[in-house]
């Protein structure tokens, strides 16, 4: 499916299962700002293509069965735009990469204001996670 003009996709709480489709990428959804796939039964890993969507402001993948890690291959344009990443209540096992913590709005260069992760994977030196892990 290609929705080049879509601003928001909200597929939360739909009892979706399986993996996140690899075609959710910038070329197919070039204007997408908000992606809600939370509260489903999605499995597999988080596709790196999600972290390369240049205009995406919020990624909501919390409350699924996703495994592995938050991909940290982040497009330079997205570094400036990304405001929220919510991935808590999954089965992620790899610690949050420092490059994601470095997007903290308080550091002055980027815009990330919310990083929702489980306490088991947040690095102690990540100010975005301080007191806000799940």
C-alpha cells in the first residue's frame, strides 16, 4: 500500500498480528508524521526503514511483542524532526543506542522529547529515560 499524502496512520488497538510491513518506508509514505501501531500483537523486529522516514515525528509501537532493538540507523533529516518514540511493553532486549539518546531536545540540536522504553533496556546515562522507563 502506498499513501504518499498520508499525514497519520493509526492502526492501534486493531488486533493486528505478524510483522511490521517493510514497505512502511519514506518512499511509500513521504508525508507521514505519526505512526500508531501500538496495542496490537505485532511480532518480529522493528524495521530500520521506520527510523529513516524523514518527516516522521512520532513512532508508537508500544504494547506489542516486538523483539531485538530500536534500530539506530536514523536519517539526518529525521534527527531534526523526531519527537516521540514509544516502544515500551514489548520484548526488546538490546539497550537503547547512544545515538538515540543523543537526540534529546535538552542537548540543543535535536527535537526528541519522549522516549518510552522498558527499564531493562534504557541506559543509565540517557537523560530521556531518567525516571520515565516502564
